[in-house]
C-alpha cells in the first residue's frame, strides 16, 4: 500500500491526477433522472474496444491478397487456437454495434436531446453512424467469399447512379471495372487504417462535446426542465444532480454487463444469424449466386433503389432523407422536448421507424 501511495503522490505532483479524477469522475455531476438509455454510449465504447482487439488479433494471420485471403480466414477458423472465437466476436460485434448505435440515435431523437445547444453532438454522432456503416462495408469484402465478393459488387454498383461522375466513382472504389484484388487492397486499407483513425478522432470529438455541453435531462422525468432545451438548468436542478462516479458508472457497468452477456450468447450459440452459408464458399467471379443481398442494415437502401424507376431517383431519395436527419437540429428549433407536447414529431418518429422496418423486411423477402 505504501508503494501504491508513493506512486500516486509521484504522479499527482507531476500530472495533478487527483484534480483530474475530481473534475471528471467524483466532481462531475449529472442529472439524477438519467435512465438506462444514457448508458448506450458507454456500451458502444466497450463494443468498439472489442472490435479493435479482435481485429488486431485477426490481422496477425489474415493475408490481404485475393489468392490467399479466403484460405487465411479458413486457417483462422480451423487451425489457429481460438481463432474461430475472435472471428465470431468481430463479425457478431459489428452487427451488435449497429443495433446499439441505432438504439442510441433513436433514444436521442425521441428525447429531443439533439436540440440546442447539442447540435454538434448530434452531427458528430450521425457521422459516426455512417463511418460505422463504412467500416462494415469495407470489412465485408475481406474474407473474399462468394457472399462478400458479390455483395460488394452490388454495393459499389450503386455509385454508378451518380450523374456524370458515377462511372469514375465505381472505378475509384473498385480500382478497375470489376471487384478484384485492387478492390481488396483498397478496402483493406480503409478498414484497417483510414476509417478507424477517423472514427477514433470523431469519438474523441463527440465525447468532448458531451462533456463540454453536459448530459441532457430526460424530458419526461419527474420535475425535469425538459421543455426548455436551450436554457441552463436551475440551481435547484443542479443541487439535485449526482456524481458521475460511483453513481452513474455503476449503472453503466450493469447495462454493459447485460449487453455483453447477450453479445456473448449470440457469439457462442447463434453466430450464423450474421454469417450465412455463402460466407463459407470461396469467391468465384464467374459464378453469380442467386439471391445475393446486402447485410440487414443496408436492406432499406437496397430496396429503395428497387422501388424507384431508376437508380438515380432512389439514390436521391436516400440522400434527401439522410440530409434531413443530419440537419434536424437546425430544422426543429423549438425548445420543447417532452414527447407528450410534440404529437406531430412523435407521429413522424413512429411512422418513420415503421417505414424503415417495413422497407427492410420487403428487401429481405423480395
């Protein structure tokens, strides 16, 4: 204990760690009324950490070459000790991250936590969602299976719908006219270096915004000031706040434990929910398998392209919807956050969610 105390004194004299702990943990106060939905941010950090660790371990044996990629994945699954576990953790984890991200964004939407002064929180979170989609898309090709090869072919074809620059965009993504080893190299660099670096920087900015602006009070909490999104909290509300450590961290740990238990159950008992049979067949550019479709989180985009008479209109509709969601804090500028006082918003929220689910199911069964 004396050695530990001496180390603490040494670090405190040079780095001021006691002040850092007080400022960011015990002295950092948050609204008492926060609920389990507020823990989804810390859950995402945990899941991203699992992705980083499992991805690094997979990189030890993975070979980013068209002639060897599938065989290297096969070796990881069948020969490397616990290789199957780390691959399943990585694949299942990517899907769980998307689910938790969507739940996090939906909870922020429903509680109106995107409003002033948290516009940058929302924008950075929305970009993080799209970067995660990019990571999923680029990582999908790396096993070089039939499913990944042809799903990437379909996904990159979408860029061809962009007027004037469509063909150039497709060639830039693929490194040629079709998915090939050049595509694998480009997606590997994006998946392993470029996108994770951007993701890490944006996560840091997002956390800075959350810490700087503060955590919003649930608008439906008893006695909350949720109807005034842009006003500072009252002295009475501040006096009722609780310290981040240990009060909130213990709640976060409980939610993390629950989500991690579900994640591990899926990994051990139902990984094939996210890995269909075509993912275990080597890529063959000369044989197109029937019924190739993107992952479940891209089904809405896939079906939207089929609904419209041409791909450009489908792409334009998706772009308009995504732009509207990104700019929502600047469109919905009213201070009211309580769902009961926002019937039009709640109606649009529910209808939009049902439309997303319906189009995704349509794409799955079409």
